[in-house]
């Protein structure tokens, strides 16, 4: 009897200790669990069960006078006539910063080479670099001089007088849609892209020509984020304060690295911007907010990348549209991705089997690789 009792006590004691262990591990990790699991459960439930973002119209609307304060910075550099009297298939805004001379030069001599596009692809694409004012422009006179020289030589810069910082990216978004409305409203498509993005221009142009032929309207296409939760950790770059956005899920939006809208959508988004509170600093989320107000929703294209970088393979090059995170290899990638060997690599039964197998190996790995989704192997 006595022994038995002791055994039970010991057993209880062990249970208690292990409970405590589990509890303390949970408590230590709770922040992690909270941010990564709970917030996603909440946001996915909201997105997929309720999926109503009607509050945006009500809560983020402001008077036109107040909205105008966000988007009315004077132009420091401008090139109003870029699109004038031209049948522009695509107006492509690259989000740049004054100091990024090398990136702009790399883009102009590769995928952003307008004369290559008109010569080889037979369409007009206009590439314009959007920027704010350099935070240290006042102290760095040589940067100002270089920028002025670049402006005169290339005629493709548009700069407004707001500080060019990460938290002002939404002002850069407003700049792009305002400028388009004022100077290039007739462009069939509008694209916005980061300056470290690689764009497979021939593939993109072919895709857009096809859409134009079918007279597609109401288009917003890119790498879509659905049910993304606002990040509430103060130390995050994407921290979203509660009083700026109190709901548990963002509206659907496309990754800011690169997306395309049709001309009619560009006009609708511009109109929506005229009565929205643009203090939300995450530009691609704000685009999602504008789209709700404009009644537009995004479509997924598997070969538009988010954060991800393309796997380097001709079978991928044949289909890819954008890839993110390129600085030093833009020239290399442009050369290999547009080489004649890529064209038709997946034609015929053998080619098709070969490329499907290769792409499955590259894209369908069991762990998260952050490139194109596995779906891409079958398209
Ligand atoms: C918000 O308002 C716009 C225009 O008034 C409308 O087209 C859109 O459907 C509304 N969105 C929601 C979610 O109510
Ligand atoms: C000033 O700008 C030039 C580019 O025009 C850059 O090379 C240089 O490093 C900058 N100097 C400072 C102190 O930031
Ligand atoms: C955004 O730009 C405005 C105008 O130049 C400036 O006053 C503000 O401090 C900038 N905001 C951030 C977060 O950099
Ligand atoms: C816009 O939103 C910010 C942050 O939520 C808020 O502080 C500001 O008062 C709003 N502006 C207007 C004009 O409502």
C-alpha cells in the first residue's frame, strides 16, 4: 500500500514536471507561435470565410482635399513627352532611387532597351524610372550633378520632391499613377517593377500582345498574396500599427517586385487614389486597398516572382516573366535568357517531357524554395 502510494506520487510528480516543461517551452515560443501561426490562422479564416473588405471604403476614405495632400509633390525632374503621339503597348515604371545609377544603366542596356524592343519585337515599350529626392542630396553635390547629366542624356527620369525612403514607397506609387494619368493615359498596359528585378521582355511582350488581341480589360496580374496578415512586430520592416490598419487580413495584392495592370485599371486605380488615405507605407498592400475601392481583383501568373529568384535553366527562361533580386547578373541573365537556344526548347514530345522533368526538379522541391510555384512545371 505504501509503495503503491509512493509510485503514484512519483508518477504525478513526473506528469507535473513534464507539463511545466511543455508550458514553459510554449511560453517562450509563444511570441513565435503567435506571429507565425495565430496571425495566419486569423487572416486565412478572415480571407476565406468572410472575405469582405467593405470596411476599406468606409474607413480609409478621406476627402479629396485630404487625399490630394499625399500625392501633390512638385516634380524635380520630368519628361512629359515620353509617350506623346506613340502607340505605347506598355509603360513600365521602375521604382528607383537617385543613387542607383548602376542599376538603371544595367536595365537600359538589357531588358529595358527600348530600341531592342521596337526592333526585335515590333512594339513600343516605354521605360521610366520613378524616384523621390535623395535624403543626402543637399550634402552630395556630385550626386545631383550626375543625376542631372543622366536626365539630359537619357530623358527617362521622373522625380518628385519627397524623401526617397522605404517608408515613402506609397508616395512613389501615387507618383506613378498620377504621372500615367497626366502623360500616358493611352498606354495599353502599365507595369511597376523594382530596380533589382529582371524582366524577360520578349516573353512579357508576347503575353501582353496576346491579351491585347483578345481585348482583355480589368486586368491586374502578378504574384498574388492572398490573406496576408499585417505584421505587428515593431522590429519588422513591414510593421503595421494597429491604428493604421486594425483588421486581421490584408486585401489580396500582388508582390511589389513587378506587376501589370491594363490601361482601364490604371485609370480606375488613379480615381480611387483621389479619395483614399495614403499614409499606409507598404506600397503593394496599399495597391490592394486601392483595388478594393476600384472593384478590381488580382490574378495569379505563375511566372511572375515575388521575392524569389529564378532557377537558372533554359526551360525556365522559355516561360519566365519576372525574377527578383538581380544586381550583378542582369547582363548575364539577359544574354542566356534571350539566346536562340532557348526558343522552342520544349517543343515536340521529347522537348516537352524533358522540360517538364527539369522544371519539376527545379520547382517542386518539398521544401519552400521561394521561386516559382510547382504549378509552373506543368504550364
Ligand atoms: C467600394 O466602392 C467602389 C466604388 O464606389 C465599389 O466599386 C466597390 O465595389 C466598393 N467595394 C466594396 C468592398 O464595397
Ligand atoms: C555622392 O554621390 C556619388 C554618385 O554621384 C557617389 O559615388 C558618392 O559615393 C556619394 N558620396 C557620398 C559621401 O555619399
Ligand atoms: C516622406 O517624404 C516627406 C516629404 O519629403 C518627408 O517629410 C517625410 O519625412 C518622408 N517620410 C519618411 C518616413 O521618410
Ligand atoms: C490617415 O491615416 C492615419 C493613420 O491611420 C491617420 O493618423 C490620419 O489621421 C489619417 N488621415 C486622415 C486625413 O484621415
